[in-house]
C-alpha cells in the first residue's frame, strides 16, 4: 500500500510539473496571452496609420488641392504669379543666457 501511495504522489508531482512548465503549460499560455495583447496593440497602431495613408492616397487621387499642398510643403514650389518671401530671423533677437 505504501508503494502505491508513493507512486501516486510521484505521478501527481510529474503531472503538476507538466501542467505548469510543460509545452502548453500555464506559464507558456500566460506568455502567449501577453504576446497576443502586445501584438494587438501594434496591429491597432498599424491600422490607424494605414487608414491615414489610405485617406491621403484617396485625396491625392481625387483632387489637385492635395497635390498642390504637397508640392508646396515638401518641394518648396510656388505658383506662377506668386512671390516667394523667406523670413530670416535676426540672430540678435535670440539672446541665450
């Protein structure tokens, strides 16, 4: 009877170790749940960036206003008949202490 009890205790210990540390154990499942939550946040950020890019692409395809704005801001282009003014700050105005 003592041998049967000892075998049962050993079997219980082995099963507990597998439950907690084995493949698919509770620790691994908790790590995977954490990884899935982090990936969901990254996916949410990527979806937001993608929606902004899709809106910008649609705007660029549909109207010349967006193309003109892009040319002005990114390339520094001006329209015909416009005058370009560049304001250079006076270095004596910014006194550093």
